[in-house]
């Protein structure tokens, strides 16, 4: 099933094909889990949210419209909504990732984010990211860690591109301020 396009697999899921769901899960497990974990900041909660995300894919596959966007965008929208809902409902907010969670984030390849996450700087960045307001953190995670374009992020979050760009620049400024050495911060 590796060579079957996403839209065809989703159509099979809509017909009740569990093997097609498994193929989609295996294809998107790492990026989806990374998204949820970076937003939730807690591995156990992220695992629960991951399960809920793919349960919704199973139950809502009939609503997917391939002509209106990619499966990845649709999946990330579901994951983002599940994460927002769970964090709001449980009122846990974001907790800092434990050192071992940052060091072992699963990824498709050892890209720049994995290399940074394995270092002390990565821990500092993860802590600073966790302190951002959720709407700012979402944009940074989707833009930097998942390398999505603002147009794709707009589709996922249902937010205008201009708003996302402003949020991204504000988030970068806040991160820069939080990560600046104590002596170089403006008084």
C-alpha cells in the first residue's frame, strides 16, 4: 500500500478498510505525533491525542475532499483541533517537555530540528516555545518544525495568511527575547 496515493487510501478508509487506515497511520505517524507533542508538551497526553486523531480519521473519512486540499493538511487540522480541545478541556496548558522527550522526538529524518533538539540549545528552545501563547506556538511548530508554507498553515488553522505572518513574527521576537543572554536583554 506504500505506492497508493493518500486520497485513494482515504476513500478505502471511508469504505471501512482498516488496512488502508493502518497504511495512512504508518505514513503520517511521526509528523503527526511531533505536531501534537510539540503543542501539548506531554508525551502521555500526546499519545492519547494521537489515538483520538486517528479515530476521527476513521469515523470522518467520508468528509475528506481531496479536491479541497491534501490529506496531510486535513490530518493536521484534525490533530490541531483535538489538541486544542483536549488542552482547553483539561486545562493543563502546555507543560515543558522533559529532557528525554525532547531528545527522542521521532522524526522521518535527522533534520535540523532533530539535531537542535538533541542539544542543550534545543532544551532551551523547547522551554521558550512552551511559554508562548498557544496561537503563536502553533504557527512556529507548523512553519519551522513541519516546514509548511503560510498558505498551508492558513488552510489547517482556518486563519488568514496575514494574521499568521504577524503571529509568526511576534513569536520569533518573543523567542529571541526569551533566548537572549541575560546581559544582552534591553532593560
